[in-house]
């Protein structure tokens, strides 16, 4: 089955280079009309220029597809509102929102200044939320929407020097988990990508020889599935070097220790069973975990 985006309109943030550019180009190759959003700043978020976004628009037009550029910052409420207005004015609808924009301010937690924390969380987490919030009414009206967050192994599993980035990136998976529920009735599906790619954001974190193996082009095919008409919802897809793997938050089956004379020591006595993941499973929503706890506590 061929995945097509004919008649679909996509916004890709941070699409002036790296992963965002590759996502935008692949969407365009498959028929989508694309809005290339990029502030044009440096990796640490400073500066700004529309040149990068304009170049990607020219690349898309060279493919025979339609595209426009937008230079709004995802942290700016007025700018995000303008991004949505510009898209609807140009193309009449918004089907796909790819939240890809991001910056880095890497430092060990002990040395990290508050401004380094605030800016990274603001761009990745708040920026993705603002952009998603802005397109949500349009998608709801259409009864169709596909939204993708961009997480990271640093968020899922941790990485030295990236407390700010990791917290924001895991937060995006948490945002997805609620939006996948709230979007169900309106045919809005929400997924998350955790990419491994050699880009200007990661070039100082990886050896040069990794570049050929970790091209962003090797990630975008997975993205096409996450934002397609038949997309899953609530999926975290890890992708890099042509390798793809789904990730989940799972919970051990656990054990009912009892409520009478409950002590920390009794919990400790059952620690091996509490932390036994042999029968672990994921939940679609938080209420399922609550239900399990009631069942176990009731002796069922």
C-alpha cells in the first residue's frame, strides 16, 4: 500500500534543516502542500533568519509541489497564531502538524542556569503545546488531524548534561498521552517520534563517522506512517540508521501488600514482586491503572 498525502496540508516546525527539512520534503514528494516553519536561529536558540525556510520551499517547488515559508517562533503566541492563519489562508485547511522545532542548552544539572532550563523547556514542550493548541480547532472542525511530537532517547532514558532537554522531551510523550484520548472523537491522532540522527543539533554529540549512518533521511519514512490517514495513535516510534522500534511506558503487575498495619518494611519484603516486569503491560489511559489497583486491593 502506497502512503499518499494528496490533498493534505502539513505544517512542519523547525523545517529549515535536518530532520524537519527531510520530513517536509518527503511529505511534498507524496503530494502534501507544506508550510515550512523555521525561526532560522542558531542551535542555542539565538538569532533568526527566514533564509533556511525559504531554501526548503524552493526545494519543494523544484519537486513540483506547493509550499510556503513561515518564520514564527513556536514560543510566540502571536507568531503561532499567524502560522495557522497563514496556512489556512493559503491552503484552506491543516491536516498534519509536525512539532519538530528545538534547541539545545546542554550543561550538567549542577551548572545549568535557570535561563538554560526555561528556554529549552519553553521551545520543546510549551512550543509544541502552543502549536498543537493553535491547530486543534481547525482539525476538530474538519474531523481530521494528525499530530506528531518529537521526543528523544534523552527523554525516554536520560543523557548526561541534558536535564532540561530530557524533561521537555519526556513531557511531550505525556502531552501525547492525553491528546490521543481527547482527539479520538474528532479523528485526531497523536503520535511521538524519538529520532536518532546526525544534524547540526547533534553533530557535537556524535563522532563524525556516524554521519553517513545517521542521516535524517533514514528517519522520515517512519514519520510518514505516524501522520498518515491510517496512522496509529499514542505510539512512540524510535527511529535511526534505518532501524525502527516502538517504545512504551509499561507497569509491573504488582502485588497487594495489604492495608492493615501497612509499613515500609512490608513493602520492602515484597519488593522483588513489585519490581517484577515479567508480566508488565502498558495502559492506554490512567484510569486503567486505577482500575487494576482497585481489583488487586479487592482481592479479585
